[in-house]
């Protein structure tokens, strides 16, 4: 007995928290948006999401085992999240082979070549989406008409943001955008469903409010100011908030642990910058949508932000009680 | 809203199995081993030799230097030898071995239960008595109590804070002492107020000890200047700086002592020891120890003389469970894992915690996923994962700039890390290294 006592430094207890718990928590938070997607796009959404997850897990397994020669950890949940988010960022009628290329790029190039979970610089799903958008612009910007109340699903339609950019007179009701019945990528449908996911993650303390709220607030304030000077739909803050990938990006993509800043002040800088860049691209750029570019750009700035910001130190608020 | 400190913090499962268990004395064995280093600072010089007769309360180790605390015999009998013995540090250090014979006390010690309220001594006389009695911080850090009572020149204390937080999970020794020795603690607090010449004292108690809060709130009414402050349960509220922030909303600046915001903090067990030393002439020779653990048959609070082997206390609690994997001296967050149960109880032994094998091993460590949970829980506003990396790569300048020396080693970062990274292990290493560099620079 004596000799078998374990001696180690304190602390001697652990919270029991794990990578898996956090990752599966994010997946639970993605369920509402997934349900809306299945409701709107029926079987297509299910197939694309399932295959995307399978591709991501499969590529990670193969790369970890045969190239990196380490024990694959495909059930830690991170590859599943990448798979779901990649699927959420593509149209539901995307050819499967294109999806497979996106998954290979996201997992193989963006995640595993940097060393796997924790070491990547860019968010794999975002980088995967942008890679596909640039490589296959036609397939990536042709969305099927949402299936709600319609009898056909073969017609393709433009999204709110392309209306906004190219034909503002055809804009849908904001209410429909909020609940999710306008055209777009699989996971971008319902702002409401994504916000439910946000509330769940905040409640479970998986993320803090700083990044999503600062993105949403900066988009609202920036477009709001423009709207005050020129009240046309193109500047309407509500349209900007509830359209395209803004909510998906703000809640699930920009909050990726690995690629976002670590300090609270850094998170605010990051979030506000993403909001501003998004609006700038939407209003003045060549693409109708700018969230993913904004996030990718700020991913690149994350190490710099981490380097120049510090947590609020004890002792620096000497007297305010 | 209950008060608490404003940065970071965690709430581990409390597991206070021994709460409400009356303090029971431990029988004195045939031999005790009294270490000469039971405090932070220089070890004592022995003042007895082989064959000397000692009584309970006889001085056997004298202080060397200012930061040090006298050691007294906790039993009566004959000094067998002065030799090296293992203590909770894991090293062999000097200790006095005493063969026990009866239980005879020094005549000057008042052993009656009678409450002595009146204290007419001056501040200096009180501090001298506390110093002579060898009192140390009873919360576990064992910093000599009298040193804290003599603030550096140019500083002035305004408030005394009594640390009755007991934020470590499992431990209940302070709680039970508060329930059984309420008046004595309040008198001890009054004496400490007199010693540092303040007229305001706050006793901070966490809200998971409602009975103690009620008892003290009622009893404190007859002690002018003493108030009770209930606090939200949050670890590490027993940390000196955290407790001050929680109670008076002032944050002690980096690298300074609590006196810089006009505060002196003493543990509730220390206040009781001060009462006994000043009013009863009794040096610090025994203390309350919690013996506990998930598989311990009879988790309890015991009164143990210094020098009794931990194994006697464990036997009293029903013996070592079959499942034992790790034994901690202290609490689970900051306590020390010990290699043997034959080491003696010392002034700083607040608890003996027996952890089952299943919970003794750490999970496999993964890469940092930068979830920032360690930053969120750090009560000092540090970036633990950064400090770990800086230590790993020996970036001492940067580690110093990022305040590695502010770390209070509470372990909240390691506790919370989803990747099971040994953050505190590295930070402790780096902190020691950086402190050495700073010392060398000053020298």
C-alpha cells in the first residue's frame, strides 16, 4: 500500500471538463439550425450534412493515421463540427464531389497540416467554404428555392444579399428572414435558430458573449448610422443582421476557440473588426456576402491581437467599490 | 447579491462530508516527532538535547531570524533524539523525537475552560506573546503570525479581516472550530485588533456555512467593531488578495502586501490560537484537523497534538480505505500529496484528504485548444496557457512581463482545463525561476 501512493503537485481534483464536452456542446447548439435546414431543404440538407461530416472525419482519420502517424482523435467532436459547419455554408444542391474537395481542403490543408486541433491558424470550415467559393463560384452561388409551401424544388433563386446588391426591389420580408424561409446556404436559414444555439452555448459556458455580440452590435451600429443618413433598404440594419451568413458566422464560426483571440479586449477588437469588414464587403465589395472573408482575415490577425492585449489584471482596478 | 471577488474563480464540488462533526481529541501515542520547520521561514534551532525532560508547552525550538516561529513540545516526556525525519515536504528535516510519559503541562498554562474576556496588555505585549507562542497562519500557509502584525514602517492598518472562508473543498476544521469556539475566536479577534491598533474587523464567511454566519452575527453584537460578512461561495476566496477584494472592494496592487490597502488578514484558526496564547498562556501545540475522503468510513474533525503521525488520525477515521490512491495534506486544490502516512501532524495540517485511485490519476494531456477557460477562471487576471508556454520555452523576460510572479498557485487553471494541461505545474516552475532571476538582479 505505502509504496503505491501517488504523489503529484496540486491541484488534485479536476472539473471533468473535456474537449469532447465542449465540442459536443457546440453540436447540440447547432441542432435548431439543422432542424430548420432539414425542414426547408428536406433530404438534401440531411445528405449534404451527413456526407460532409463523414468526409471530414474520414480525411482526418486517414491523415492522422497514415501521414502524421499518431492516434486519430476523430471522435473529439472537432472534425464533426467542421463537417457540419462546412455543410451549413454550401447550397443544398452542391455536387457531392465538390463537397468532398471542400472537406479535404478544410481538414487536410487548413487543420491537419498545421498539426491538428489547437494548432490551426484559420477556421477550417471558413477556409473550406472560401476555397470552394473561389474555385466553384457558379455551383456555390446557385441556391434552390426554399421548400416551404412550394411544390417544386428545382428552381434556383437568388439570396437576400444578392437582391440587396443587384435588385433591391425584390427584397423579402424581414420576418421571413428571421424565421428562415428565404434562399441561401443550408445553415444560414433561420437567425432565430442560430440565436437559440447562441443562448445554449452561453448558458453552458462554452463561449462568452464577447465575440458574437460584438459582431452583431458592430454590424447593427455601422449599418444603422448609414441608414440614418440614407434610409434605403440597402442600409437597413435588420436586413443585414438577419440575412446571409452573419448569424452563423457570428455565433459558430467566429467563436471557434482555436482561431479567435484569448483575451476579452482582444475578442471585442476581433468582433467589431469582423462586423465592420463584413458590412464594408457587403456594401462596397465585389461579393454580395462578406462574413466569411471578414472572419478569415481576422483569424490572421488573432496572434497579433493576442500579443498586444492582456487579461484584466488583478490590482489594476484598485478602487471602485 | 452576496459579495465576492471580482476576477475569475471557480466552484468545485464542496464534498464537506465532515461538516457538523464535533471535534474529538486524538489519543497521544508513545512517541511523537515534532519537526523544527513548521512554518514559512527559517527552521528553529533546537534548545533541548537527548535525555531532557519536557512538558506540554516547553520551548524546544527557538526562532532564527525575524520570519520564524517558536516550536514547543506538544507532549510531556523525555527527548529521545534530535534527528532527521520525513515531513509533508517529502524531505527529511530536523525534528525532535519525544518519548511520551503522562500528560503534564507547564504550570503557566491555564487549562480551564473558563472564558477570559479581559485583556489589558499593550499592543507590543500582545505581539510578543503571540511571537513567543509560535503562532503561524493556521489556514495552511503557516506564515508566522506576529510578522504580519508588525507592518513595515510608514504603513498603517485600518481594518483587520478574519479569514473564515475555508474555500477548499472537503475541509471543515475551521467551520467546526467556529461553531464550538465562537466566543474565543471573537475575543482573539478583539486582541488582534488591539495588537494592530484598529477599531474595525470583518469576519468573512462563505455562505455554505450559514450556521456559522448566524452564530457569529449574533455573538459579534457584544464585541464592538466586529462585523460578519457573508460571502458568495467561490474558490479561491480564502486567498488573501481575493478576500480583501471581496470584503472591501479594493485590489492589492501587484507585488505589494495587503497593508498597502490598509488591511491585515488573519485566519480564523489563528484568531483562536491567539486567544489561547494571550489569555491562557498556551503555545501552539495542537490544532483541529479534518480527516476526510470519499471512501473514508468516518470523516471527522479531530483535535491533534503536533507530532502525532497522520496514520493515527486516519485510523481514528476508520482506517485507510482499500481504494486509496493518493493522500493529501491539506485540501484538494492547494494541498500537498504525501508519500507516507508516517509523517507527523504540524501546525499547518488543516486536513488529511484521502483520494480514491480512480480520481488520483490525471487524464491524458491534449494540445491547447485556446478555449480561454483558464483565463476566465484565473483570480489574478493572468493568462495561464501563455505562462505555461513561456515556461516551456524558457522565455523568462516575457514571463516576468506577463506577471508570472503574481500567480497565487490556486490551481483554478489546471482544474478547469478541458485539455487536462498541467498549467500550474509549469507556472510554478517558471515562477520559481523568474523569482530567482529577480532576486539575483537585486543582489
